[in-house]
C-alpha cells in the first residue's frame, strides 16, 4: 500500500481544500492518497459508515468490545471511543504462556489510556488454561478456544447488561473465512457470515464494524495513533488454513486492487439474501438451554459444560 505512494504526492483531501500537505499513505482501491490526520479521519468515518450501513447499534447502546491485545481489536476500541460510543472491553485470559501475559498487559494499558473498563475473564479459574484443555480433551486448541471465547463473551455481555458485542474481524479475516466456506460450499456457515448476527434465544447481538477495512489499514491506524499491540501470533495459529488463504488473497489484491472488497461486498449484496430466503430450513436446529448452566445450547448439555467435565475427570485421574 504505502510502497506505491509516489514521492511528493499530496493528500487528496488537503488538495481539495486548497492545502498542500504531503500524503503518507496511498489506498489504491479507494484511489486516495492521504496525510496522517486525514487517514485517521477516513478510518473512523469508514467504521461509522459500516455501523450505519448494517444498522449495527444505536448511539446510546452499551457495547462490549472483544479485546485480544492485537491491532484490530484495539483499533476498533479506539475508533468506537473516538466516535463517541459507550464501549468497554472484554479480555479472556487464555493462559497461553507469554502470548497471553503480553497481550493482557497491552490490553490493560490501552484501557487505562482511553479511560474505559476492561473486564478480564481468566480461563485458569473458569476451567483451565487452553494448553491444559487441549491436553485433557485431545481437541485442537483453536476449537476449544473458540468455544470458550464465544461462551464467556456472550455470558458476560448478558450478565453486565451490554446489548451488543463488537469484534475486530477485518476484511482479510472475512474474505479468508468466506473463501474457506465457499471451497466447501458450507451453506450453514455461509448463512451466518454477515456483519451483524441479531440477538436470539439467549445470544447477544454480534457485530463486526471493521469488516470493510483491511488488515493493513487497521495496522496503519494503530501505528498512527501510537497504539501498542501484540505483534506476534498465538503459537497455536501456526499452520491454520486461514493464514494460507490470506496469503493467496494478498497476491490477488496486489494484481487487482479492490478484489477482496468486491468478493466480500458482492457476497453480502447478492448471495447472502438468497441463502437466507431460499434455504431457510437448511441446518435449522432448535436452540435449548443447557441443563447445567442455563446458557443457550444446541444439545442438552452445552459445549463448555462438557469441556469442564472432561477436564475435571482428566485432572482427577492424573
Ligand atoms: Fe485461540 Fe487458536 Fe486463536 Fe490461539 S490461534 S487465540 S488458540 S483460536
Ligand atoms: Zn452449560
């Protein structure tokens, strides 16, 4: 992105106002060259536009931001706060060694910087650290991790009165997921791939305000705002197919700027409505209440209560 900026290019917005500031970033698929303040403004306006486009939440709603300590979630939290929203953070301490320690500290520091609350849920107190869960259940770390994140995020939001959960998924994440689901024509997952999942049957509304912003754009926004974030990936992410898909899409984007946004936006506009009307019955299963914890579940006992049982029986035997 930035390497395509020709030396001496002026900021498009400054130029239109008769000013002469140098651009520091070039966004090829938007055909915009911007100076630092106008880039920050562009990012926040784009976030706001996405919130409005998908009717994600109203100005007076209480928002819980899922914070991982990474660039996207902190950029989102920063932008929402600057846009005037009541947004607090939620951090789940997964207990993944140094990765969790560092990302937790960065999240705490950031919460202090913007003066907002950060709710921390420690996995080692709730069930066990993720590496222990992985060992006890013989399940891949990411599958257990996804389950506990979804569960506690939803439970804490309900318990503390937040009406909406915002996550930092960016355009690259959405494109990689959409691509993976398309490869397998996974209708049930494709149906759920939308920037807003409405509140239903004990699930709080979930939104993705950065879904039209690329990973590079959010990294740049964090950099320009001096946001310190964890720069390395979780050790369990190695070999994930989403990383390969992202690399593939970076090549496509380089050849043809705007491809990612087109692939995703056109899916939302043209394909998603068809999936939701024509195939209403596909994959429809009834949501019940877990007999142990009372949280929403597709089975009598929810996945987290099952995890708890497995870990308990394994550690009792050990
Ligand atoms: Fe959890 Fe897997 Fe992400 Fe690590 S890579 S934080 S284990 S989902
Ligand atoms: Zn349960």
